[in-house]
C-alpha cells in the first residue's frame, strides 16, 4: 500500500504542474489558426518588413537615376573687387604706325550672377536608368515574394511541428491514464494473490517509461512555441496557443499530383529572368557608349559694374545665350570594347544559369512528388496499423482478464498501440511537410495572401 501511494504522488507531482500551466496559458494566451499565424507573420515579421523597405529604396533609386532626364537649373554668382585694373594695349591714334599704348580698362567692382539651365538630350547613363528602372522595381518585388514564400513555408512547418508534439502529448496522456489504471489493477491482483509481483513490477516500469516520455514531450513544447513566435514576429508578452480543425487538416493533406510543372510559377525562375534582363540592359548601356552625349544649355548673366561700390547695383548689363554641347571620347584604350564584351559574356553566363535552374527545379519537383506519394501511402498503412493495434489491445486485455494471456502479452499490445499511434502522427506530419515542399517546388504557394 505504501508503494502504491508513493507511485501515485510521484505521478501527480510530475503531471499536475504541466496541466496547471496549460490551463493558465489557455486563459491568457491568444489562439491562432494556421492561416492566422501566416497572416500575423506577413504583417509583423522583421525580415519581411525589411523587404518592403528594400522595395521603397529601389523606387527611390529609380527616381535618382531618372532625375537626369529632367532640366537641371543652377544659380551662381561672383562678386569681385579689382585693386588694379587690367592693362590692355590699344593703337596710338596720333601715330597709327607707332607702338601701341598701354591703357587700363574695366571697373573696380563687379557682381555677375548667372542662371544656368541644361537639358540632357542623349546620355548613356540616363538611358540605362530609364530602361532598367522597372526591372529594379520588379527585382525588389520578387525579393519580397521570395521572402513571403519562405516565410509561409517555415511558419506552416513550425505550426505542424508544434501540432504534432501536442497530439503526441495527448496520446501519451491517454496512454499514461490507461497504464496507471492497469497498474492499479495488477496491484490489486497482486495483493489478492491472483498474480505475482512480476506483473505489478512490469506494469510499474511501463507506466514510468510512458510518464517520462510525457514529461519530455511537455518540455519540448516550449522551444517549439518559441520557434513559431520568432517566425511570426510575435513579440506579445501574452502566451500563444494554436487551434486546428482535425477534419479540415485531413482534407488539406491531399493535393493534385497530376498538375504539370511550370517553371514560370517559381519565384526563383522569375528572379533569374529579371537578372538576365538587367544584364541585357547593361550590355546595351556599354554599346551606347560609342554614341556622343548631347545636351542643350541656356545661360542668363546679369552684370553689375561700377567703380564706386555704393553705386554697384544701380545699373545692370544683362546678356544671355543658348546652345548645344556634345562629348565623345575618341579613344579610351579599348575600354568600351572590353566592357561590351564582358557584359555579353555575363549575359551568356546567366543564360546557362537559367538552364541549370530549370534542371534543379525539375529535380526538386520530382523528389518532392516522390516524397509526398510515399509519405501519403505510409500514412494510410499507419492508419491501418493504429486501428489493428487498438483492436489487438482490447482483445488481449479481455484475454488477460480471463486468464488466457499473460501480462507480458498486455505489455506488448500496449507498446504496439502506443507505437502505432505515434507512428501515425509522425506519418501525418511528414505528409503535411512533403505537401508544403511539393507546393513550393510547383510554385503554388501564393505570396499575395
């Protein structure tokens, strides 16, 4: 009797704190479904926030690059005082054939403000900025989509991992309750002289093993919650609990395996195509380096001149002019030819990257499809094993009570039942994971949810 009470209190001591914690967490925690976890992550995940900022940076960089197409205006001015006037030589009117006479010309004070306006007509730099602007914007958006897809995949896997652990705990809790009941029965039978101490000892060992597994599983929940919170960007101090619909989850394990693979749906393929277009724009930029840069200009100058500084601004002598300018480097040591050749080689290299990526996507798809099919088949078999193990356990229990089977048979049946239930949950988890991998390989994860 003393051993029985001691075992009971030990079990109560190990299990009760976790049940108390779970009740407290359910009371104060926010409850999220998988779709709500994904929506929260998209709204709060720091890495995704950074991607949104990168999009804005790309658009701002485009504005900076395209600003060269707009007229450029500037205002300059020079205030000057001459201590000595410049000397010029003029013909001698009295003796035209004689030497020229030195004379001082100009004024002692001058102020010359000047308004300059320039307009680019053609320039390789601004032409490249105009042709590549939408590509840089698209590149930033694709990076955001890539981050979203990875985030949706990671949050889903973390959610299912946590869900698997919870379901395993439920199995172990049921198993613990069942084994405690069996231990009580064998103890009563041992006290009554129906069975020997070996049966009671075996029941105690099995109960302790299951109780230890339950303790381990309960502790493993904490880091898995932490992983899910980190992926979600969940900084709320209140707890987090997950909610799921078993029937809906069973429906979600199925997917269309006859759908054809389309490379264009993969975000990685879209990214590399955008990179190729950017490289092609860079090749054209170097080609345009052989064309002169042309621009227009207009200058307006207001001249203020007077020997007396106090009278400097009383009179202005304005003048203005307009014109065109161009620049064309004649020879740069074959630099332009080398840059153009290098850009073409990089473009060719990217085309091979596209071919290599297609093969990688094809391999990834075939592997994901094979894993999904095999895991789905394995799940069906584990479901059959679970049903059979439950039937066998019930029959062996009845046979043990009738004295037909030994308690060793009960232990074996109990172990098979627990193993089949855990194997079924693991198989279900693997199917869900392989479905996510298959959807990712197919490009079916929508980043715009």
